[in-house]
């Protein structure tokens, strides 16, 4: 394994992503801050001296994600299309869980933006509550999942470390490893049950033609269950834009098949 932020001389190096195609990228990170039960009650009741704790922490996390490149050396400045911060107040464990999601259409991932958002959100929670509780503890900041890019999708295992494919310890890859040039194919609603899986990866070189019709044919050749995709009622979208059999498919596209009425 090679560290991409080091050049051949072992010097720090900003990765050139200029030749990469823009694709949809998304990452989710999480963390939590543990506090005294009395502090958590004050937070829940809105009775802390600095005011609305969660609203302030949410704004801080969003701002931090947008300015990650100013905080972490060698990170690219990214035009994030979406940043969301969610909280779960857990009175049983006396902590506040934080989840951050970052998304964009771009040439590099947003894992660092999501992790930075969680970190600064937790720090802001500490700052807002420290007047009444200096024993608070920030912990378990970690990447939960990422989507997009040639290295495929990942989701953190919920218990013991799991390694699949080229994944790292503590992470599990979702579906097959997508080796460029390839597309990720998703099956939604009842199609998921009919084909027996939620997503697959397929190399574009296996397609007789690089369009939806060629993709359907390649999938049907792989497994007869995929012949259901040829039903005229089955709908298709490429990168969340409606498509038909003649629509072109390119490297790293996300293709979704779904019935006429679907709940996702």
C-alpha cells in the first residue's frame, strides 16, 4: 500500500486530482461527548448559560466542514453541496451522539470534511457546557461510511473488525470492489428481493455496448435473475437522472433500477 500524500522522496505532497472524473461522493462520520447526567439534563432543557447548545454546535460543524482545507494540511478546497449534522441525546448513557454527512460531485472524497465536522461539533458542545461540567469527554470519532470513487464504497463494521476485498481493518466494503472502468448498479424496492441483492459492480469492458441496454444484457448473462430488468415497466436512472436503454454509461456512474412505484 502506498501513501498518496508522500512523493517518491518521502516528502509531503498534495495529490493531483485534476485528471479524475467528477463523481458523486458522500461520507458519514460520528462521535460523541460524554457528560454528567445533570449537564445533559440542562442541555435538554435549554437551561445552559450560553443558550441553544445544539443549534450553535450544528452551525459550527457545518462551517468546519466547509473550511477543512484550512485546518488539515494537503486537503483540497471542496465545493460541498450538502453538509448535515444530527444529534442523539442518550440519557441512559449520559452522552450526545453526533453524526455528520458531507456530499458533493467532485474529484476527491469528503471523509476528512465529515470527520472535521464531527470533531468541531463535539468541541463546540464542550465549550457550550464547560461552565458547569469540566469532566466531559469526547470519544469514538470515526468514519462510518463513504460512497463514490474508484476504491468503492465502505461501511464500518458494527462489532469486531471485518476485512473484505481491499478494505481496511474495522471496515467492510459494500458489494463488489469496483475496478475502473466500471459502474455501480443498485436495485431498489421489490427489485432488490427479486434479484437477491441490493447492488453489484460491473466492469464496462464486459458490456457489448456502453449503454443501459448493454448493461442489462451483461447482467442477464451473469445471472438469469437479472432478466427481470428487461421488463418494460422497470425504470432506470443514471446518477439520479432518468434514463432509457440508449442512455450512455461512463466510468464510475451509478445506475439504479426500480419499479414504477418505489419507496426507496
